[in-house]
């Protein structure tokens, strides 16, 4: 019996999900309705879950994910409140000029979840084409249930 095996022949270990997708799974269970689930999914899948991770770790943005330790729901009213003062959402860790696309994504998600007004023309101008198409595909599937 030969026990010699090569490393590339061994079964691969289970991959862990990125943090944004882990948060998305937790949050979708407590989403208020289908539109909120779609909006949360948008935040979990686009930009590697940037906003979900940021809400989970940035103490300055507390109150969006509830409860704080093991979140099961998003407080969309708090998201809209932060959108009214976008300087609160600035992220010094991002390269200058990259907050625009991130902010557009959050505005689109808030619009889908709770009807927050969004300037789609501005969003289309600041979002990279690939992300814009991805967002539009997700919005299209959400529109089927309006």
C-alpha cells in the first residue's frame, strides 16, 4: 500500500466566505421585506461587502447593524440619516476620490430598501462600468417583486 500523495492531489479545505458575505447571510434572515433583502445583498456582493464590513467595524457608524455583536438586521433609517450628512461616511483609508462610487452604492441600496431618493445620473458617472452593470442586474431582479 502506497501512502505517498502529492499536495495537489489532496482535497482542498473548505474555503471561508469573505466577511461581507458572512454578514449578508446573517442580515438577510432579519430583513424586513424582499426589497430590504435585495438592498442588503447589493451591499454584500458589490465592492466586496465594503459597507457591511464598515458598519460592523466602524464605531463612528454605530447603530446601522443591530445588535452590534452578532447583527441580524440593518437599520435603514440610520443609513438614510447618515446619507443626509455624507461627510460622516468619509473613509480616510480609501484612496482620494474613491468615496464617490462607494457612496453611490450605498445611496442605491437605501433607495431600494426604503425609497431614499438617488441621483442615478451621478451614480452612473462615478461607478465603474462593470459595477454599474452588476448593480443594474441586481436592481432588475428586485423590480420583479415591486
